[in-house]
């Protein structure tokens, strides 16, 4: 199970100890950008050299047909939520029972999907809801705070899809980019 703290991407057990070190040693910024055709991309960067990282991220957007906006320019289209993913790969879990247990644990919302159930909580309640679900015997694939898009967009042009996927891969490979959220419906 992945259990991380929003912002410093450290294990929850060490997050409180490292959070102040991370803020002192690194330039932490939430740089928000957008790609053409209204596909928004939001990045959380933790770096020891803000200029280098901003330059690299700007290069990715320029290379793959996007534009880099000011910090926070697309944050209005995302909500910070706790997201817990319950494994149901074998499809043995009963949806009503999972929903009941999640709501009793303090979940705000629940969504069944193919092979998993996604439980949404207040970002501050992720740990307590995840612990309650684990105690109920559920296998959690992840439990963390995320930026969840308010709306999603489906790209139809093959070139745009290819460029956006390449750009997201570049962010994934960059050690200074900790998290990337987007509203692209893949």
C-alpha cells in the first residue's frame, strides 16, 4: 500500500520529521500549467534548484504543444481530496457492503470501478478511514491526498493524445516533479 503525505511525498511515519527539513532544504512549489484543448495538468515540484526545474518543465510543455501558466493558474479545476483505492481484482467484494463499511469509516463518497473501489474522504481523514478499512479486512492499493479534477476531458486527436502522454511520461521521469494530476480522461 502506498501511504504518503501530500506535499513532501515521504512515508507518513517520517513525514512529520521531514516536512520542516523539506521546506528548508528544497524549494517546494505547486506549479500549475495547462495543455492545449483545455486539458489541465498540475504538478507538485520539490527541488533544490527552482530555476532548473521550472526550465525543464517549461521545456516539456513547449515541446509537446502546451503552455505553462503561473503557479496556481489551474488549481481552481481540482479539489484536494483523500483517495483510498480498495483492491477487488477478483471481484469477490459485495459493492453494498464495501460502500456501507466505507461510509461508516468516515468516507465522503464512493465509486465502484473495474477491479477496484475508490473511496473519497476529507484529506485530513485519509489515515483514519484507511486504518478502519484495513481493520475491516480490505486490501488497500493506495491511500493518499490527491488533487482530483472537477471535470474530465476526452481528447480525440491522436496527435494530441500522443503528445500529452509523452509529456506526462517526461514528468514521471523527472526526479524534481513529485506528483502530476490532470483532467484527461484516458
